[in-house]
C-alpha cells in the first residue's frame, strides 16, 4: 500500500468514527475510540489509534487520561503539544459546562449534578483545593469558587474571607468541598475540626452550612453520614449559650 492509499484508508476510518458518533453518540464507542477521535482534531492527518491505546494503558483509565499533566501526556509516543492541549482543553471546557449548568438550580433537586461537577473539577488534582458553593434562601445555586489551595485546614481556610465572600454573594447557605489527592474518602480529624469551626461561624452569621463533601476516589458527604446534623445541633446549643 503506497502513501496515498494509506492516507485514504485513514481518512475513511476517521470519517466512519465521526459518522458513528453523529448517528449513535458516544455510547457506541469504547474509551480508546473516544480518545482516538479526540486526537484526530489535534493531528487530523495522523493515525491516532495506537496513541489512544497507549494512553489508556499508561494511565489506567479514561478518566485518568484527562487528569494527567501535559508533561506526562507528552511522554506517550504520538502525543505532542497539539494533542495534549486538546485533552486539557476538553477537560477545562467540561468543567465550565458542569459549573454553569448548576446556576439557578435548587440543590435539593440537583445534588447529583453538584457532585458530578465537584468530581470532575477536583478529583485527580495533585494538591488540595477548597471549593465553596453559594446558595440563596431557597437553596438555589448562585455560584461556586475555589477559596483556598494547598494543605486544607483551619489555618489555610480563612473564616473571615469565606464569610466576606458569602455576604458579597448574598448567600443564605453554603456547601463546602475539598479533595484528598490520595483518593481516600474518610474525613481526618482536621477535616472534622474545620467543619465544626465553619459550622459554628455560619451559625453566628445565620448562614446554613448544608454539607461538607470530600472528593477522592468518589465522594464522601458529612450530611449523608449524619455528621452535619450533629454539628449543627452542637453549634446551635453553643450559640444559644453565647447569647
């Protein structure tokens, strides 16, 4: 097969992938095929099948490919600057889409979408980040914002700054979340201490702290495990004593 015939064969394969997506969506694709089609946008005249296979093999899963750093991606043969850029661009575009999809929605009806957004934006990060979701009095979502990075504890999450942001958003309730780069989901003593501090501060400011989520290999909810209700009752009692 000469070069021209090889090119025509490759063009035909890529077009069949595009046609299949338009007809049947991504459910008809394997993880490798999804990556292969994505890579063709960065290098449209190159056979991307083997590079896609090696991405999944090297990083272990489809999700891990999108969480990999640009230098790590470029170690894979066939993944150069254009392809690594395309992968990261899709990751960031998806994060923006998931975030903006939440605006105005009520948390009680959209908790699964909140978790999808947090899992997408926080899982796999190499450092801890602390995100706050601001809600109005009907628990409709106003906005979300990363307010701290690094080792998350009561010393790095500044309560005054957090309350100022809540007031600037006219927030009546908050959901907070941070990630564990190790993937572990169990809350540490520091996580519990931080949650208690924030719960007490919110009680004093008449703002509800609805939940604290930990993102790792999945998600952990303080509310789902009954810890938020215990802390809220404890904080209410303490606030009453202070009045």
